[in-house]
C-alpha cells in the first residue's frame, strides 16, 4: 500500500465532506506507516492560553498572553503535543523530515515558559489518529485534500487563513474546491 506518502503533508478537510470538529480543519501529518497515521490539527485554537496552561503546570510563563493552545484532535485530549522547529534536545521527540519535530515531554514546556524553547512552536492538546488503511480509504472517498506542508503556514499564517493558504500550495482557491466535492 502507499504507507508513508502522507507524512509531512497537510490534510485539508473537504467542504461538505468532513463535518464535526474536523470541518474546515488543516491537519499536519507527522507519521504515516503500516499502523496508520498521526497528525495535529493546526487551525483550531482552543479557549485555553499557553500562558494559563503553563501556569496550571507550575511552569513560569514568559510567553505572549494571547497565544492559544490548539485542539490537535480527539485522541488523548488531556495530553500536550508541541509541534516545533527541530531545535534543541528534548526527552521525548519525534523528528519529522523538513526540520520539524513533535515533543511531548515537560522539558520543552519549561524551556518555552522560560523563553529558551524552539524559535517557532505550536502547542496542541490531543491528536488526530487513523488506523491501518483508514486514511487511505478516507482519501479515496474525497474527504481530504493532501498538500505539501509549510512551516510558514504552521507558525506564521493567521489561523483563519491557514486552510485557504494550504489549498493555494496546490494552486487552488477555496471557492474552486466546493465544485470538486463528490467528483472523482
């Protein structure tokens, strides 16, 4: 099968095909192998601020007051995931091609709170997961559009523009996609 081809890609929820919490989502796929796929939704900010999350963990928080924690997906919503530039050495990191990593250990949160973390990061609670072959079958059902990932979109693009900007990586405008729904 085509395992691994979606690693380091964005999945864009197709309008009218994906509903619920995943509607209009952009998911960064960090891992795709024989066991399935794992990713983080990067455009669904929660009501929780990074500063408040760190304070709750008794970590000093020298971070921007308005910086949100994102809803990363429905799996393990109590667990934090830090998507960041692959800088520094952390206790528990998954290195991803293209200079990115996901870290789940407390040491990176302490470094971020103290101003010594990676130069760019996005924190989520939870992740999105697919079992073996599930993502492939959802792709065949036209539920998702796969695009190359972009650090700029993850870290610099305003949240509300991330879906449209990711679609533009394929040369598509959002209004063109609604006409593609349901057509192979």
